[in-house]
C-alpha cells in the first residue's frame, strides 16, 4: 500500500482530538479510513463476510455494510454497544473475542480495531481471529502499544511516569473515575514482542506491519527496535490466513 497523505493524518488527528464532543464524526471517519485500508490490501469487501470483533458501537460494521459486505459485530460489553446513545447494528452479538460463536473459516475478513491492548492474552485472541478466517482470508488487527504517546489512553502521556500515578492524576484532575486500569482492561503490549510472536506463527503470513496513522515511513518506523515503541503510535497488522 502507498503511504497515505499528510492531509489524511491531520484530518484523523483533528477528529480524534474532538472525539469526546463529536464521537459520531470521529468514529465514522475512522471507520471509512479503516475500511479503505482493508480494501487496499484485500480488495473490495462487497459480498464478503466481515467479522468485526470488539467493534464497540458498530461504526466499522456499519461502514462495511455500506460497502456491500455481510458484516457482523461481536462485542462483549453492552455499555460499548449502546455507547453515545446510538443503536447497535442489527444482529450485533454479545460475545467475547476469545471465544467467538462462529465456525472455522467462515469469514473472508476478520477485523479488530483497537482491541488488542484491552486483552490480557493477545496471541490467544489472535488465534481466534485466525480460526474464524478462511484460508487465504485477511486479518486486520490494530492496537495502541503501551509506549505509544497514547498508550495510557485517557491518562496519557503520564503513563510514562507509571500507570498508577497517571491514573490517579487523571481522576484528581477531572473528578471522574478513569475508564482504564492497567492489568484489568488495559495491557502493556509492545510492538517488537507482538511482531516477533506474529512472525513465529505458522497459521498466518504477515502482509504488512505498519503504523496505522502515519502519513510517511509507516512501514519503516516499525522496523527500528526501540524507536518503534514510541514512534509507531498504533501498530497495524495485515495478516493472511495460511494455508
Ligand atoms: C477502544 S474500544 C475499540 C472499539 C472499536 N473497535 C474502535 O476501534 O473504535 C475497545 C473495545 O474492545 C472490546 N473488548 C475488550 N475485551 C474484548 C474481548 N475479550 N473480546 C472482544 N472485544 C473486547 C471492548 O469492549 C471495546 O468495545
């Protein structure tokens, strides 16, 4: 895939900065962008089966459907399904990504955006995505790694000084309980370790490993040990089910 434009990155970043005020706009934009990425690697999704695992309120599922896919949302958290008061997509299934209620190889595309950092055992989670993908099918996984400037989520960038301190600081400053607690619903996953684990698997081929949002050097940045932990921001893995 060609490196995307600077304009695209700036637009996404601006939308992200206003995520709290305009969630609909932010997630619709992100969903269109992610669907473009899927199509850039896997071809058009029209008439394909796409499973969106940990899809939250369903913006991505809706976008895949708009493009003609048979897309299905699997989300374990009822609160996320109805987030921002929106109606979840028809047929949304309350299910955990570790144990999907799907047969082997039913999906042309298994899609998971920003979920991996919220699961304790990413390799088992990934295995389940691989299991439900047909041989030759595509697996799209992206996540914010721990040492990313956004690794601490709502308490970033103070996570660099320690998760507990950052969390307490957030709660004191906002007067609200933090959504995430390290080791409970947010986990410190790293780019290098994840790449080594994925490359060691014999059930997938790595088609691309790149920064999801960077406009340039998106692939190169993930190749430099150390630097990649800070500079990648969000690791996008495009995998092909093998054999
Ligand atoms: C940051 S949200 C991402 C939502 C959406 N995919 C996106 O990119 O905007 C993380 C989502 O992962 C879900 N999640 C956490 N643990 C999960 C698991 N074991 N299986 C599937 N989804 C999970 C959460 O419920 C939440 O909806």
